[in-house]
């Protein structure tokens, strides 16, 4: 299935573009952390070293389109993840619980790309 919430990937990209947004999909070795508050950011900072003890990783932190204190953290690693591993590790690192639940729901329903971010088109 090439859908997200029942919307085909191409249509999703078209709709995002109309709103000045871009759909970003993780590479096989990436994690996408969706931080929505200061407490979640504290969790991320506490746990990132635990992740680094398992494999190499480099993080890029960006303010999300919602503005401070909302962030999107892109983590590049030296490891390939399954969708379930990605969702689990993102949750562990403090990513928004609702976001990760929806990602898992889409995975369970057979979505081919259950993890994604919407970013401002000029922010990529």
C-alpha cells in the first residue's frame, strides 16, 4: 500500500505543496523525533547517549513548523531500521506519543511509509 491515512503518496505530496509544505520521509538509517514540549526535549537529551552506546548517530535539531518549543530531530545512524524498530526508538527518545501511535497504526494497516514529517517547503 502506498498510502498515508488513506491518501496516496503522490496526492499527499501535492496537497502538502499547496499548503507550502513538503513531505519528508526517513531514509532507511534515519530516525525522526517529534518534540512538542520542553519535557520531551529533556527526555531526548537524557536518552540520546544510550542510543549512541548502540550505534553511531548524528542529530540535526530544527524548530518545527509549529515553532518553539516544537522541534523535529533528524538522526542519521550507521544502522538500517525496520518500521517497528524506528517507531520504538523514536518513542524511547521522547518523540510525541500520539505521533508514534499513529505511525504504528499506519504500519499495522499496511502503509508503506508510516513515518514522515511535514516541513515548511523553504525549510528543507
